[in-house]
C-alpha cells in the first residue's frame, strides 16, 4: 500500500533568473531538487522554449541521481544567444521497469525563467 | 558541617554555571513558492476478463492518485496524461485500445478549488487544470486497456505510465 509513503518530487525556485556566469557569453542559474519519491532515484533535467522544444544547455549531469530524501543543488549554463529562447527548465522522474502488473507515475516539474 | 555546606555551594554554583552557559541553536528555513507532485497511489491494473486490463475498483484494480501541493496561487498548471500504450509488456497478439480519464477527487479548499473539474481542458488523454488557489488537490486517473479481436492478454507483466506535470505559468 503506497498511500502512506512519502512520495513526492519538488524543484525550486519556480521562477529562476539567468545571470551572467564567470564565463564570457554564458549565463547561469541554480536549481534545487528534493526527492521524496522512494520509487525514484534518477531525474532528467531539460531546458525548453515556449513550445517545449529543447534548448541547448550544460549541467554537470543531465540525469541526476538523487537518493530518497536527499537534496541536490545544480547549476545550469546557457549560451547568451539562447537565453531569450529558454523559457522552461524541467525535471522529470525516470522510472525503471518492474515485474508487476501496474501503472506507474512519471512526474515532471517545470520552472519558468523570468529575466529582467 | 562546614565541608558539607561548601560542597553544596560548589555543586549549586556548577549547576547554575551550566544553566547560564546554555546556548540557543537556531533552526533556519527559507519559504519558497513551489509545486510538489506527490504520488499517493501509483495504481494497479485489474484483469476482469481475458481481454481487458482496468484500474477500476470493480475490476479488481486501483486508480492512480496524484496530489499537487502549490504554495502560490495562479502560478501553475497541472497536466495529467493517462497512458496511451504500455511502457513494458509481453509481445501482444493484436492492437490494444486505451481509454483513460482524470478527475479531481479531493481538494483542500472547496471554495477556491471547487471549479477545477468544470474548468479543466481535455487534450486527448491529457487533462489540464489551472491551479488558481493554494493548497492540495488530489487527482484520480483511471485507465483501461482492451485487446483487439477479443483476444486474451498474454501472461506477463504490464506497466503503463501516467505523466503528471506541474508547469509554472
């Protein structure tokens, strides 16, 4: 019975800002994730435009391993030319195949860039 | 007698000194607006007959329950998509037809969230809700898979994915 198991996915901030990084022509933002899904260990990060087409970005790992009840802080770097296109940064749970007859829930949270 | 009084004074002084030297330990926290997707029940398929898999309770299954907690009003959309195929299954003998639906099963604020179900936008298997109030909303997603030609589902394990998304506005 899963009803009483803490099983949640969260990512903050909701409205990150891209600011110039230490590298010329590269902008940066910092995101934080908390994994309370006991059934999930991996989350995939992506950056998207307003129509959810992918926008190039760099982070330490595009698939992050986040243990149950762990926090992870990660930086996202985007080229200056792509800053105007980047609208969403999303994290999506990655689910493993299991040998049971069931449905599974893939969660995705998208924050929205709000630049001055 | 004098020694006993001196010892008592010393012990008393030590106790007071320990009490005075206690320090406060702050617990820090930052409150940020956020959306949390909580999986209350991942759901299970029942097998009411040879050619049907269903999450319906009367079919022996369990619907999926997902809770969205938001701490900022008018800041998020919830999009929940019922499965349209199996993510894993044995080799199937025919085409499988999927039906599914998502409904609001419970809310923490009946006044602010009472119109969620009536205001939702259905886009195929996806249901989109505008989360206009802060608090928790429980969504129930049902799924039924029917094998074509009244053929039986082969024995084995079946998994289908429900996608729950919280998108900042």
